C-alpha cells in the first residue's frame, strides 16, 4: 500500500465502523421499538432510520456514483422535523433503503483511487473547487461519518444500559 | 499541497469541526445546566464534559505528544459510569481541561507530516504494527473524532429544539 492508499484505508475503516454499528442497532429493532423517542420530545428511532437512509441515498449523486434511489424519503425525513406520523413505507423498507445506499456507496468507495477521493464532489463548481480544493469527496465522507456517529450517539440512548 | 497533505488537511478539518462545536456547546452552559441528563437516567452533561476531557488528555501519551495532564479525571469520568455525584473539581476547571487537551493536540497535529500520521501510536508494539500498519496515529484521530461526534449528538438533546 502506498501512503496515499493508507490514508484512504483509514478513512474507509472509520466509515465502515460507524455504518456497521448503526445498521446493527437498527437491525434488531421491531416496528414498535422504532417508535421510541431518543429523549422526551425528540426524534423517534424511526425518524433517524429514514433520515440516515435519505442522507446516504443523497450521497450517491453528490459523490457522482449514480442517481437517487429514494427521493420520496426527503419530505418526511430530511425537509421536515419528526411529526410523529406513521412512516410512508414499512420500517423494513426503510432498513433496506439504508442498507442498499450503504452497499452502493461501499461498492464505489472500495474501487476509488486516492486521486478519485481528492476530486471534487458534484455540489461544487469547477471555479470554486479551484479555489477550495478541500471540497472534495473525502471531505464528504468524513463529514457524513461524523453525522452518522452523531446520530448513533442518540440511538444508543434507547438501548438497555450496559 | 501534496495529495498526502490534502488527506491530512481533510482529517484535521473534520476533527476541528467537532472540537469547535463541542467546546462551544459546553462553553455556554452554567454549573446548573451541566447537571442535566442527556436523557432520563443517562449521563449528565457534566459527566460527558469530564469524559471528553479525560479521553482527549489520554490522547497526549497515546499519540506520543507528551504526558497526561489530568489523570485524576479517569476514576470519575472514564472508569466508572455517571454516579450523579458532584465533580471533584469545579466545572470551569473541567472545561479548561478539555480546552487545554484540545489545544495541546492541535499544536502537535498542525506540525505533523503525512508520515508522522501514518506512524504507530504508542499502544501498539513494533511487531504488531508491522503486521497491522493501519494502527497508526491517523486511525486514533478518526476514531476519537467519531467518539466526539457520538457524544455531541447526545449533548444537543439538552439544547432548545430548533
């Protein structure tokens, strides 16, 4: 491995660590358990599941991997706060949407070269990227990884205390 | 910037983002507000403040930067769960311990070369590192960054809803 590949490897391990633990947390929850709020008056687990599915699905076009698969999630899980309403789709479908997005992302990530990671994401113009080369795909990965860990910290509050 | 430096830059920006927002969250809290639990029966903000100060302080020897400054935090904030007991030191001193650790870390981070980041941390032996070169300083930074985002997701649950 070149040193550049070692940097990519570290970032991918950090991402995979959070993806795996979040998918495991949601995987064992029933429909009823997904109705729990992470704290009084705060988001339900169901909302966080749909929210993460939507955010990761949006990473597909953002990183130039492919088109959205589930734009129908945005209204309930991204553009609006948790209303407490029933989900528009079964919770199993939400779990699948998250897993499918994570799988499509990983499929691309595991093929990219270091140069691919340092290339621009699709939400920045060529002109802006020339001035701000840190707005690359790697920065998206790292910020979405923080986002994932942020919500995992909330999800675990509904689990039995160790 | 070389491409290796760009990788380091992205990792440092991601770390700084979380450090800044966590320090800002704690900075505005009074002693009384720090007594709030992030969810019923869960850690108090005070505990998370001491916990993050202890974990970041431990990064100093772990990354070969220098000795611990606040080992006295470990018993209450690392080795034991939140007991609800008063802190052994004033909360202002806990805030200072976190800020001081973050400052000492940043001072080292901003001077390290890409090769420094890929070198081993102090908790792995030479033999193990030869077999598992991913156990480097960069991996510590990324995992502690997830840890920081994880707890920030809990801290914000006590803030007024936006």
